[in-house]
């Protein structure tokens, strides 16, 4: 890919842990827009220009680290809400692209639940 830093969002959804980049969610959403109207689909959380906007001359301040961490967690919560709302739409839940999106999921175990709790957002 581009070599730029990125985040994978770790979301506990139903009995599964979903780990995807924001761009994966955006790709899913754009594909679903071919089959559903904008009014039918939940809104995808917005992205800031960069999660790494706190870089100033190669150094990050404590305030920018807190702000970026807050933004990552807010986006993770927004993506979690997006999945809940998407699954409330029967036809969307049955779409092949949604099933493929969840194909990389893994069933929760005690061990995976502990690792998920210890990292709020990857």
C-alpha cells in the first residue's frame, strides 16, 4: 500500500471481534450504496484529515496524543454503531459483500476477549 501509518479498528460485535481499517468500512459502504439508497443506509462516521495531525516537526505533544486517542475511540464507537444499524437492515445483512466483510471475523474466546479489552483501538 502507501506506506503511511494506519489504524485497524477492533470492534466487538455480537459474538465476534471485527478488525478492519477505516478504508475497509468505506469500501463496504460505497459498495452497499449501489444497492441501497442513502436514506436506507446508516451514515458512515466521518474521518478527520489525519489521525496523525498531532505531528509537529516529528514530535507529538501530550495534548495531541490525547486528542488523537479520543478521535480514534470516537470513530471506533461510530463504526460499532454503523455495524449495529447495518445489521438492523435485513436485506443488507444478507448481502454477499457484508458476509465477505465479516469473513475475516473470529469468534470470541476468553483469550480473545481479554486481548480486546486490553486494547481499546488498534
